């Protein structure tokens, strides 16, 4: 069990345990919507769950590693796993690459109009898929030949981790903009003495390919179950 697993144990208030399939007494699963039923964190060495009594009864018997299996077994029409994210981390050096993209950190208050205009150019589906929000701790804009072409929002979560969301204009995808932004973000996170966590939706194949191309490795996943 590594430091990442241990940070999740601490976050969910678990200090004593006899096995690696653990139910937390905390009510993290209630912090979303009223229909939420369970939160699951799973890595190679740990499965950690915060859930309602009805879900716990089933999971204690089955020891399922995925809430998708719970939905399949219990009520495929009445339940859904509406969050299914993979957490990637760098366990070595980031892969090198060359880029002509220029990147600048932007203050939200001083650049709100520019930022809002840039985000408005994206489809709502793209913004939702990226889980992007200007309500972040740091913002970095990428420019190509003077044109803003991509942005990263960085969020300082539970110490010492820092996560991101990223948007790149469609005509600039596959052109190294995402790599340049992510590389800059990793360096800034490191300079702040924090740990870069690249969290992305399981179905966001482009985002997963991006971080994997830079040397990030999938470590764990989080899922949230709810009633429809």
C-alpha cells in the first residue's frame, strides 16, 4: 500500500483495518446529490468504500471491485455510475518533447472576459467531458502564433495533490498543445511542492492517451453510484 492509498484511508477516516477491502464509516457518499448511494476508490492494493447500508450489505457479500457490477447485478434500469474516473500519476520523469506553443499563467479576475470568451467557443459537451471550471486555483493559457488555443485549470485538492482539467481547440488537437500545457502544469505543481494527479473520465480516450504519452501511469479509479 503506497502513499496515495494511505492518503485516501486518511481522508475517509480509516486508521485500523485487517484487510484491503474496507468500508469507511464516514459519509463521503452523501456529499454529492440526494440520489447518491456509494463512493468507491480502488487501486491494485486497496478497495475503499463509503456507502449506504443497502449497498454495503450487497458488497460485503460479493466484494465487487466495480460499482458497474453492482448496477448490473441489482438494478440496471434504476441505478447508474455517473462518475467513473481514472487517476494517473508520474512515478518517474515526464517524457520530453518539443513545442512552439507559448504558455502564460492568467489571473481570473484580471482576465475574466478573455477566459469566458475562450470557454464559450467550446461545445457544452466538451466542457462537461473535461469537467472544466474557471473556479480553480491556477489557470494557464496556451498560445500558438498569438492565438489562444488551449487552457488548463488547476485545482489544489486534499494535500498534497493538485488536479487539472484541460481544453484544447479542435483544430489544434494532435498538435502538441495538450502536451505543452500538461508539461508546464507538472513543472508548476512540482515548484509548489505538490503532487500532480491527472484525473480523467474512463471514456475520455483522448485525454487518457495524452497523459499516457507524457509518462503518466494509471494508479487507481473512483466511482460514484446513484439512483436514476
